[in-house]
C-alpha cells in the first residue's frame, strides 16, 4: 500500500486503509475530504477530512490484495485454496517488503481468508509449493521475492506485472507518457486487470484503444464497462443506452451501474439517460404507453442513487451545475418533468431503499391494485418502472408486452428485493433463493405476506395468483390475518394435537443405509416441545445418526429439567433455554467426536446434525433452527416458511445485503449452521441458532421437517409449501404425515424423511 500524502492520489472506487488497518471504499472526492461508502471503523464517520487522511492512511493497489479483501473476500478464499502462491504474490505486491509468518498469518487469518484452525495445515502445503516457485522465496523465517525474478513477468493478477519493477508507487509517480506506453502494452496483451489500473487518472480513453476495450467490455466485463461509461466512451454509452431499452439486457446493465460507487453511478446513469433521450421525441416523455425509449429512460432513472427530485436538488447545489446543464440538456428537463408527473413524494420502486417490514403488505397491496387496474384494461407491463407515492399508492410505468402471470411474478420480486435491500445483480439470485432465504434476510416479515410471495415467485404459473385482482384479494386477506395475529388476546390454555412420521427413504433403504434423522415431541397440556434433527452423513469421527441421537437425548434431558419453569417463562427466558440447550448439545457432540478420533481431528471430519426445536406455550411459539431442516406455519392464507437454510448461499446473500460485495463460486449448499461445530482453536464452539417467535391462531398447523421432504417431495419451494398446506388440511394428522413421507418417497426418497405436524386446537 502507498501512504497518502495528498488527496490528488485518490479516485472514487479506491480502497483505503486506516492506520489500524480497517478498510473502506471511496465514494466521492469532496473539497477538503473524501466520503466513504462504508466507514473504515464500525460506527465511524463516513467523511474523512484531508488532514486526517495524511496521518497514516494508505491507498490499496487497485485489483490488489487489500481491494479484493474488502470487495471480493470469497474470491480470495477460493484463490487461497486453488492457487495459494498467487495469493502470496498479491500480499507481497501490496506490502512491498519481505513478510514474516506472523505478519502473513495476521493478513490471511485476520482478513478471514483462511481460518485460524486450518491455517497451519494450509501453510504446510504452501511451503511445499514455495520450493518449486519461480517467483517467491521462503527462508524459514520470511517470504520475499526471488532475487533473480522480482518483477513477476506475465502475472495477470495485477498491473504490477507490467510495471518497471514491482512497486505501485513507481507506477503512480510515472509520467503520463510512460503510462500511455504501458497501456499500449496492456491492451495488446489483452491484460484487462492491467487496463483497469492504467485507466486511473485518465478522464478519457485513448482513441486508438476504444474499439478493443469497448468490445472486451460488452463481452461481459462489467467492471471495464463501468470504467468506460464513467469516462463517457461514446461507443459504450451508445451501446448501453440501446441495451437499456431491451428487457433481456437490463439485468446485466443494472449490474454494471450498481457496481459503481454512488457518485460515479449517478454521472454514468445521467450520461446514459441523456443518450436515450436524444433519440426520444420530447412529446412522448411521460406519456403512458409511449415508445421503448420512454421505458428505458425510467429504467435508468430508477438506477440513479437518488430519486428524480433528490437528484435535481443535488445538481442544483453542485458548484458546476451550469456545466452540468450543458452536459445534460435533455436529462435535466426530463427529471424536472418526472418530478412533476409523479407528484411530490413519488419515487421509483427500483431505486428505493430497503422497505421496513411494517410496510411490506401495504406496498404490495398498492402494487397489486395498480396491476388490477391495468389488467382490467387487458394491458400488461410497467412493473419495472413502478413508482411509490404517499399512502403507498403505486403508479406503474408504461404498458408493454406481457401477461398477468408474468406481471404478478415481477411485482413480487420487486417488493421482495426492496424488503431485502441489496442483492447481487448478476442474475445469480433465483426466485427460489428469495423464497428459501427470505426468513433470514427479512426475519420480521409477516408470515402471511411471505406465503403469498412464495406463490407469486413460483416457476409454475398455475400456483401464482391469476392477475392483479387475484393478488390484491390474497394480500388483503393476508393483511387482515396479520392484524388479527397481532391484536388477538393471548390464549394461554390453547393446546396442540401432534403427530409425526419418519422414514429412511426409499432409495436409502435399498442401499442398506441408516436413518440419520431423529425426532422427539411431547405435548403436556398447553406446553409442548418439538424436535427434528437430521444427522450430517459425511463424517469420519462419529456418524450422522449418532450426532442426531446425542442432540435429541441432550435436549430431552434439558426439557425434563426445565419443563415446570417453562410454563410461565417469558419469551426471553424461553429463547435463553433454547440457545443454552443447543450449546450443551453442541458440546456433547464435539466431545464424542473428539473421543472417537483419538483426540486428534486433524485427518477427520467430525460428526454433526441440523436442529429444529420449538417450545409452544399456549398459542406462543419460540423456534430455534440450525442447518437446513425447515419449519412452516400453515394458516388460512397458505403455508409460510419460517426459517431459512443456514448454508454458504445464505451467507453470500446476507453479506450482499449488508453492502459487502462478494462472489459465490459454487451453488453454496454446504452448511455453516449445525450442532457439532468446532472453533478455530479445536474446541467446541456452538453456532448461534436463528430464533423466531410468533403466535398460532386456532386451527393453524406448525410443520417441522427434515430436508428429505423438501428436496424430494416437490420441485420448488412454492410446490413444497402447497403440499404441506394440503396435508395440514387433513383431519387425521398421522395420515397427513404419512402422506407427505409418501410424496417424498414417490419423488425418489434419496434422503431420510421426518415430519412433525402440530395443530392448534380450535376454541
């Protein structure tokens, strides 16, 4: 990294580090300071003044280790496993001096690239590779460049491969002419990592390189495309403006723009908007059912970091607003017209910040009502350009080709994404992801709303509401039930009727395997305790069936000891019971695994199990979950999933939600939450369960099941909810459990299947 001496070295998008090593990204360069997209210190300031910056703050090499540690942690983790020498070269590049093992561990473990416990074994493998490296040398104490090859020729990871020496400051202080020569070399070599860095400090792209870089950007390099847009590269601006009018190309363009820091996103978005409006007749702007360009203009407006009114206000406060008017002569009148047309307080739903749970039903109803009005006229479309106004009234964009079923799915996805906040914009987030992980991403969402959204997002059109009117009706019913659930008096004497079934699975039984699920329930008057556990089959220190058995036995003992006190316990006390009981079960499983491994887990995979536990007091339910066994609430509006899968995919989505961009290099189904978890010190370290509390209304059914049901009984989360809903309607709960197990076996029965159904008695 390079110590900052003045602000002239910075550009929006740069990663900088505080003197303590905390990382942050620069959004905007302001007079006397820089504004950060995320503070370098928790709860710290987002604006750092120039005097503070020169007191030990440092600049990370674009594309280098510290940039990627902040923006692409998952990519560095993958690099550490697949190409550890490449990771070490990045670190040496950045630190510009030999590195001791302690310093290396601080960077790799401290940045959570390699865990503290696996680090020694990882390093042993790295040392073997270092002996064969042409670039790096390890003398047993320090890591350094080989004296005969210090400049890493041909390394595509960072620009320094092309620099006259491996030092960032050497390049940064080089003359403009020297950088231009290096850019020629980088473009000719096709080294886009180098190109990204060499474009720093350039307001424009050299004419001789425009065609090549433009073609490379449109082949799918979103970062390069964003760099060309911010430099007003004419072919790229024209191509992306045309792309904004094509619904099939918009997701990628959305990824390009949302990948830019907010200040650069605004300038790039306004440039595209100007290009679109240049070819759009003024009389069509703001008219309903206008040409494709109108849809493109509103699509782009929705991607601006502010609403039309806020963007205008910001530009008015900009000292260079006169210059801005000359740059965007059509855009500023369009934004003014948009601000007038949509009325005060209206903002594009696409560009809206995160919706609080209390507004989810009202905003969804507003959108459904607008769709009902459009569908009544045999028209469709306009969801992507929807705008939200006072009292959650919604106005749709211009009508377009489409059908009501597609509109219903688009509307649900739009509201769910606004409920979640930030999500990856690269097409990797499927509708099924939103349904499965919604309880974790929006834990306070009304279950009735979630049930309707799951149907709307189903790949099977027959499961969705037929049109806007049908959606409106279902959401209105959901809102009424949600209000009753919130206002209904407590029924402390309410009782449950419970049944269960478990099966090894049709396929597993033919293979001579065991049932690694475990189940327990007890209903004692108005107090009930329900447990489903699914042992993890891949283990060499113990087994899945032993892990699930240990969990259930531990929980039964805790339940029997605490049963009397739980009758009158409040929610906080019940949650404390659940957390401490699962922690004790985690300890029991870890202790047994360590004993079975002879005290050394170095070459073993310890056993583990999922855990789904509910304590029901009258009509109050407290639920704790670890892993991918699922719970559902089945009521008058349908079945709502109550917990999400604790796996890498959910972690990926949650990091994006928190604003930390990272990539996922596989499907991400490996569990991160389970009982039997060891910490980096090799000792038992329980994972905190996901907790949820809610009320049961008379006649409603609680379903707890292992993934053998959800994976094999249905083809989608929405279909699984429908099957559980249909079974819960049966009068005989035992027969209902057997019917669900039968559906899973009919679907292949490739895993153990366990189901508990518990119905709240009427009255």
